[in-house]
C-alpha cells in the first residue's frame, strides 16, 4: 500500500497515491506499507534510488542498515508491533531521507506510526518539513518503545509479588495457610514460564533500542539543520535511558528467576526431607516386624496369647523412641 502526504499549515494532508504521472511536488512523506514489487519499482523510478529490501533492512550489519549515498540517507531500524506483541513481533522500518522528502518502507503494521499519522493530521504534532517529520517519527517510536518497556516492568512487579506472596514467612505473618506442595510447585513453574515470555519481550525491545540508537546517531551525524541535530540528540538521550532501564529489567528478571528456581528446590528438598524422616522412623518397626515374621518354630512369643499386642506395642515404642531422639537433636 502506498500513501502520500503533504505538509500543510494544519498538519498532514493526504494526496492521491498515483505514481503514473510521477511524484507530486508537494509530497513530503511517502509511506510504503508491505509494498508489492510493482509499487517498489514505481517508487524507485520516481525517486531515482534503490529502496532496501526487507532482508537488507533487517540485517545485523550496520553497513546494510545505515547508508549515505549521493546526499540520500537510507536508515533502517527495528520497531515493535502491536500493544501486546508476541516476543517475535518486531518489523524493520526503512527511513529514506532524500531531498525534501521522507520515505518510510515497512513490511507490517507498526503501532507507533498509525496513531502518529492521526495526531499529525489533526495538528497535534508540528513539523514544517521532512527533517522535522523524521524527528517527530523517531520521537513517537521511542515513546512507544519506552511504554512497552514500562509494561514489561509492571508485569515483572506483579510476577515478583506473586512469587513471594505465598512464602512461608508471609503466610505465618498473615495467619494464612500455605498452598499444598503440588499446587505451589505448579504456581512457581507458571511463574518461570511467564518470566521467560517477559525476557523474550525485553530482548526484542533491546534490539529495537539498539537499532534505533544507531539510526539516531547516524542521522545526527548527517543532519545539516541545527534544530534537527538537537532533536536527534534528545532522541539518543531517551534511547540510552531506555537501554539502561532494559538492563535493570534484565537484572530484575534474573533475580526473580533465581528466586523462583530456589523456591522450587526448597519445596522439593522439603518433600525429600519428610520422606527421609518417615522412612527412618519406620525402620525400627519394620525391623521388629521382620524379626517376628521369621518362620522359625522356636520363637518364644509364637504361641503367646499377647504376642500380637506385644509386637504392635514394641513397633510403636521403637518409632516413638526414634522420633524423640530426632527431636532432641533438632533434626525435626
């Protein structure tokens, strides 16, 4: 889909998207969304440049993403998609700054751009030329990336509270019952899965921040206007702050993950501990039962009227003596 916009006094003004007669002179922004090969070819002929492919825009090499050629800047960065994206939902956007025009090429819906167009068209955002439009677009994208990082931080806070809310000390203070071992382990396992999802989201956002940071620095180096240079420096500052917050989230996730795994280990160790105590307490009674279960004719208590009660009492006494001994030594 091809969309053309002119910059007027009241904001953006849409133009007819017809390149058969060439580009309109007033077209300041050309937005190419999931273009067809025909649309790409028509735009390249109208501008006289080669638009980067999706593979080039999403490449890891800076030489593929950031190119200055004959006064034209071709810059690509990753941006998030949707308000609650899956971890893999990022798309590359290519910004082409050529002459008095700005071209954006994207292969999907970027959440920050469509609301930006609505706000710009209503006059809420001001930009007098393509340079101001580029800075405003980057500011809108950075704001959305920061919002999504904050959402990840809020979800991590809720996860942290959920992990530690049912702890033993907390349960004792509040007078509540602990969750059964199986349910508590399942709850902690779900928390680990949620942490994994948030880690994947934060990793994708970190890629967006790093690519946008390189783009802003590259555009700032080639900025001719003082105002654009200052705005791009401000964008860089915001992106560095976002990168620091992302690093904080990574540390927080590592702590919550380690704590969750530790709690699961404690739960499992408690279960093994209790099974060990029970097995040790049952060893003396089993020994007594084994002695009186031997098939020898000369066992004195074999024909005794109170032999059964005697054996049961001896088994109970041996278990009780073992329990008191463990209790005195502090093993229970």
